[in-house]
C-alpha cells in the first residue's frame, strides 16, 4: 500500500491532503509503506441498506500513520 509523505517535514498520511496538517507544507510524495499492521478489527454485522450483510474493518498502522481498511 502507498501513503502520502510531506516533503517538508516527513509527516505521513493515508489520504491525500491539500496542505500538511503539521507544517502546512504543500508538496507531497507517494511512498510505498508495505502491508498494514493490524491494531484492532471489528466485524460489522448490521449494515445500512445497500451495503453487504457483513464485513470486517481493521484499524492498523501503515508507516507512521494509522489507516482504516477493509479486509478482503
């Protein structure tokens, strides 16, 4: 998986940003962070209409940032 890293301060984020939340820099690079390391998982069994009946969401670390991702 890839993450976004601020070229000014090195702050990492899972999602793209217009400005860095730490230094307000505007230049970013996309870097390979490998596979997320799970921290906690939750299985959703009651979902809104239009969604699958159940699926698993995981909060994990990806580089120096946290990410919420869906286990496939």
